[in-house]
C-alpha cells in the first residue's frame, strides 16, 4: 500500500484494523497486547463484537484468518453489504469446516453483491439467476512460483521486494473478464502459466537487487522458468 500510494507505512497501517478474541485491537488495550499486535492498536473505544466493529469502522474488506469457523455471521455480512456496494469477504481459515462463512452464505446474505474468496475450495453458486465462482485464496498461487524464482536465479537472500513483486505478478494476471465473474484471482486451471510468470518476476527482482548468483541472467526468464518446471508425465511400461 505504501509503495502504491507513496504514504508512510505508519499512515497506511491506520487503515487496517485487527480483531482478536477480545474484540477490536485499540490503544486502551496496549498494556495487555502481545508485541506483534501493538503496532495495529488504533485510537477507538473498545468494541467486543465483530459485527459492532464492522458497523463502527465501516471496512471495505473483511479478512478471516483466525482458524475459528462461522465468525462471519449473517449479521456481519449484512452489515458489510449495507456499507459497501460490493463487499469483499475473504474467509481464509482452513479446513472448510473452519471457514468464517461459506460461499453460499456470503452471496445469499449480501444479495449477490459480495466478492468472495476462501482458503479452501467452494463450488460455484447460483443466486438470482447468476452463477458466482468463488476465488480460492491460498498459498498455491504464490509459493511454488516464488520458490522457483529463488532457485532459478540462485538468490543468496530473500528480500521483501521479492515477495511484493510476487504479489504484483499475481495481481497483474487478473483480467477484466475475471473481475466481471467476481474473481479476484486468475483461474486455478492456469496455475502453471501463473507460476512461471511469478517465477520470472521474482528472479528478475533478484537480479535487479544484486542477489542472484546464477549468472548471466537468462534473456527470457518466463521461458527459462517453464524449462525448469517439473512435468509429472510418466513413461508407460
């Protein structure tokens, strides 16, 4: 966010609010917070329930990573839908039984307006004559391509900018057609092509930062990435 806006990290951090088992993370709780939560404690009165936090903060995106299922209740999703034309609901906890809500619940409770992504796969869902395809937001999109980029460049160190580059490379592969279907990730069926592009960008960043040890740099990093990829094709005996 800071790279895209040019604003200081501290400024952008104020736009991200966290909720834990005791409610909204606010300044008045700092004395009892674990050290990694303290930078995210903002000035606000204490709020214990997620639905009340949503109504108070009015977020555009709701991200669930607590591992505690069913936290995005009907009240919570309806509150998000009342604030946003297209609320982004990301129920990322795994396995499926621990997801904060299901795709069907997100689409139904938002009257078909939610953009939904989850850590585990959910089947497409039809609401009011329209078929919605849930996005699968998990590390399979980034980790294989990122690892390949590190290996093929012989990177001696992993830099934050390499992780950021991987994220940007993934986002760049989402088209307007995907957006129209409610997708915020490219189709998983294209994962090998996606991974090759991410690997190429990560490797390019490693070369740019002077962290690559495999020299000289290949001319076409995408083709080189594809040539380095494992193909699970077995000979018939």
